[in-house]
């Protein structure tokens, strides 16, 4: 299976989780062996964020678990089912995009670290994303 299929499935699964507001750099899934000796991928993934923090994510019954099942079948034909590390590409940040966000004070150029960015307009203060009645400035 092509890594792009796993990346797409991981990205879809990550979109369904509760957001931490941090950029994810990779998702790692270990293998597990049941009592009969059958090897498959675990139902829990380790999510690594851009700042090095890691958290566990339940992937049972997600697009990622289904993609990993197909991947395990392909790998088993080759004789092993190794741990898989799925790189998650950073979202594109528009050049010179002025935003307000939940991570930084005031209007500023958007970075990957911005949480919930919302375009800043010259007409005046805009509501902060996630807080429709609170202004950032």
C-alpha cells in the first residue's frame, strides 16, 4: 500500500478528534499479536505534535484502522507486519496572511503554530475563532 493512502486516512481520522490546536507531524502505530499468533495493528496510535509532545489516540473503527488493515494484509504477504510511522504534512500557511488566533495576541502573520486562525480585516476587530462573542484585541 502506498504511504499516501495511509497519510490520507490518518489525516481524516485526525480531523475527527478533539483538536489540541497543535500541528501534528506524525502518527505511529505499533503491531500487536493475539493469543493465536495473528499480528495486526494496534487500535491506539501515538500522535506526535510539532513541539515534540505525544498523545495516544484511539483509532478503532476509523478510516485509519481500515487502511491499516489493508496495509497489514499487504505487509503479511511480504513476511512481516512492521510498526508504521505516517508523516503528516504541515498545512500550508498563506504568505503574508494577517490573522488573529487563539495562540498569539493581536493581529500578526500566520504561522503553523497559530491555533484557530481567523483572517484579520482592516475594518476593525473580528471575533476570535472558537469564541464568537469575544474579540482578540
